[in-house]
C-alpha cells in the first residue's frame, strides 16, 4: 500500500473522528436512535444548542438545532432530540423557561393524547416572561407603591413646618442641657461615687474573708461528722439501753415496795397510826417548849449550896384512846445536901 493511500485513509479517519467528537461535545450522538420533534418560539431568550429537555424533573433529551424562520416573523424553530421511550402526543406542551442566572431549558408537560407522535411532529409551545418580563412585572407592581410612598413623604414634609422644626430644636437643646446637668452632677459627686466604689471593694474583701471562715466551719463540721461516724455509737447506745432497763426495774421494785402495806415503807405511807403518833409527839414538843419559855425555873435550877431542898417538876404527856394528847406537870421531891 502506497503512502498516498495511507495518508488518505488517515485523513478520512481523522475527519470522521472530528465529526463525531464535535457532535459529542454538542451533546448529539450520530449513532443513537433518538427521535426528533420541533418546537417554535417567538423568542428563545438565551436558549442554546445542547440545552436540556426536562420531563418531571429528569433530562430526557436536548436541543439539537435552532434555526430562524423569516416567513413566521423571525420566530425560532428548535429541534428537540428525545429518547426513544418517551411517548409524546397532540396534548404535549413544550414550555421554555429558566432560572434567574440565565440558563434556559425546555420542560415537557404531558396530557391525555388523542394522537401519539412517532417523530418529526410540531409540539405545542409556551414561553415564560423571562428576566426582562419579570423585571417589567416587578416594575409595574412597585410603581404604585413608590407613588404612594412619595405622597406620604410629601404629607410628612407639609406637617413638619417651621414651628415643628423650632419645637424639635428646643427639645434637642433641652436634652442637651439635661445631659450637661447630669454630667455636672456626676462630677460634683465624684468623691461620693469613689467612696461607694471603695466601700464595695471593702465589702468584697470582707465577703472573701467570710467565705474562707465558712469554708473552715464546713471543714470542721465535716471532720465532726466523720468523727461521729467512726465513733462507737452502737455499744454506747446498748449500754445506755441496759442502764435505762436497770433503772426501770429499780423504779418498779420501789413502786412495789411502796404499795405493799406489809413492808415498813408501805406501812409508813398507808398506816395512819404512825402519822397520829408523830403528830402527838410534835404537839407535846410544842407544849413543852411553850411551858419551858414561860416557866424556865421549873426545869432548870442552880444552887450553890446543893439546891436548898427545893422541889423539881417534870412534864408527862399521855395519849388517850381517841387520839388526843394530855400534858401534865408533876413535882419531884429532892433532898438537899448540907
């Protein structure tokens, strides 16, 4: 094979690869079995070849070609290359839309078809207003608002006349004077403010010291609690319980002895004879003391020479059967010593 044939074959292969690569970069596949449909718009407004064709949010095709149609008022006819499995019909609507960033897409809306398309048919179209239309609509909506705002500002300007401006200036001057008076008051009482600040600082120091003392007290209470926890409280309580039991037994025994009339203590508490005897003895003692005070010579006699033969007396107390007592004073004869 000559060199000329090799060069020719290489050139043919390069051209084929270039064609396929160019179409691949444009998003078109020459070997695919996709079907082509057409959609005509009065203005594509930024739609490019290779733009996506969307159905229910999924890309099902792309714009293959766009051509200007002078016979229809320079409308633009777009060739839509769609996947083979997509079924379109006479109710299909191809809407031209896009985002605020400017990218355009064609969105398909399916309905109830009375006739199904096999490829090469013209689809119904619908164009959105686009960014320019959106700006126009916003301008139309904002214009009445701006007019109303301008009227309101004019009304406010008519209300704020010279008198109002004077009043506002007077108010501002009064506020300024009040501020200056407040600053002067603060300056004149700066010493008091400083003293209050020092007092707060001293109070803070005192609180810190008190906190330290409280920490020590809490630590002492903690140590006391630990000491009580480790102390033999159980044996001490058992001994105290035994002591209380012994004391209770002693009290019961004493109570039994006091209530027993056969014993000495029971007779002392319950027998009235001892009480009567003690009462009679007390009465006799009182009578004796009375007579001793009245007649002391009857009981006490001093004689330098042996008594001089004088008689002495004695007191006798007897108890009758009815419980009464009788006191008698009797003379005792004595012989004198010479």
